[in-house]
C-alpha cells in the first residue's frame, strides 16, 4: 500500500476562508493541503513579517489533522517572464506586485516575491514550491509571422537570466521549485521542457510539477513524460481532461472560448472520467520511485466541487494503492 499523502490544491477554493477549506478537506478524508499563495490561504509577505502568522497556519492545520508538503505560487510566478504584461496580470497579482503596472517593474517585483516564497516555504517547513515561470516567447507559439531562431533562443536566455537568481535563494533555504508544465509557460510540452531544463543548467533546485491534463489535450503522452523526466518529477497534481471530437469544428487551441464551453476542443473533467490513462500513470510514478504528495486539483466546471472533490479523493486513493511488480521499472524502459 502506498504511503504517499493525498492532498487538495486550494487554488480553486480561494474564495473560501482557509479554515473552511481545512474543515472540508478533513471531513472528506484528505491527508493535507497543497496551499495556494492567494486568497487568505497563505500570504507570503505576512509569513515573513510576522512569525505568529506561520504558527497560526500550522495550528489550523493541526486542528483538522492535516499536513502540508507543498505551497504554490502560480500567479506571481507567471509575471516573472511574461510578455506582454497587461490587465490579465493586474487581475491576478497582489496590488503591491502590480504597483504602477510598468512591465519591467512588475517582472522584477514578481521575481523578488518568488524568492520570498522560498523563504516563506522554509518557515512553514515545506520543501517544494509549485508554480509557473511565465514566458517572453509564448506569444510566438504559432510560429507565424516566421520566428527567427535567435528570438526563441533569446526567450530561453531571458528565462534563465531571471530564474537563476530565484533558484539561488531556493538553494540557500533548502527548497525546490517545481514548474507546472503548462501552455503559456516557458515549458509547455515535451520538447520545450527539455530546452527549459537545459537553459537552467539542469540545476537540482529546478524541477517539474507533473499535471497530465494539459498534456492530454496537446497529445503529449503523460506516461512517457514521467519516465523521461524521472529525476525531475518533484510534485504531482492530478487533474483530468477530456478531448472532444466528432463535429470537425473543435480544435486543440480552444478558439478563445471559456472553459466548459462545449464548442471548444477539450475541457477539464472530474478525475477518472477523462482521457488521462490514470492507472498507467500511477504505475509509472511507482516505477520511478516517486514518494511525494499526490495533489488533487479541482477545475471541473460541469460538476459541483463539493460532490466532486470527495469523489476524486476516493478514485485517487485506489490508484495510489497500486503496487506493481518489482521488475516494473525495467519493463517500463524495455522499449528504450
């Protein structure tokens, strides 16, 4: 039986007070939380300014018998490298990070906040921060107008120049960063992940958060991704996706339609009802020896989250108990 804890990512629950999310997660049977750094769930500036802040968070977690292994700061991390910086970022960033909205000022303040996120994580006693990096070249993804190779190379240099100093702080405080491979990031599929790790010099402080949902709709194999990046899987988020086919109108890029719009080519669904090959994924996680938390990320707009979150937990508990034969690792690489 696997001893990996199953946690609930609080990012989609930030409209609720932190203690209410703790109460719900405990009632459903979660082992702990992956705490988002927005809402009132975990505020980086308060954690560093007031020692009692972290102690109070710990007291609430202990009250509900919940653990914490990871915090996440996707929203601020997004602004470190992004181009352009615009009203989308203003809508997700703390006012102190947005400031006057000058793009380079926003990027620099976001970078300092990510350094402080590492320091706050260390105070909380967690070893991994999950998040985004942003990307100065995502807007070129269609490769038209034709994109000179030098422009792409400059994008990876920009990423490395901005994130090396951040990871220096992570290293200093003994915390790792796990990039969620995701469209709009510097790494959004297999090949861009390879280039990203190369750009950052494969530093141990910089790894990956494995979330299969965005891989599936891009037709990236989430099982092969685990095996190929075995030494970089620092955290696991479980979110399912369903690719819609059949009418010839739906495309992978979603046509600028909102999530859950049935006209788009894919959607998030509750865990177990989509196209992620979950059992194969968990066997691969076992094969590489991943022993960290398994975090459920809830984004199914078509299902009541108060019903779906406990159902997802039940499903993941069953998968988490899969114990493959001892030779599974060799078998997984038999085709290499």
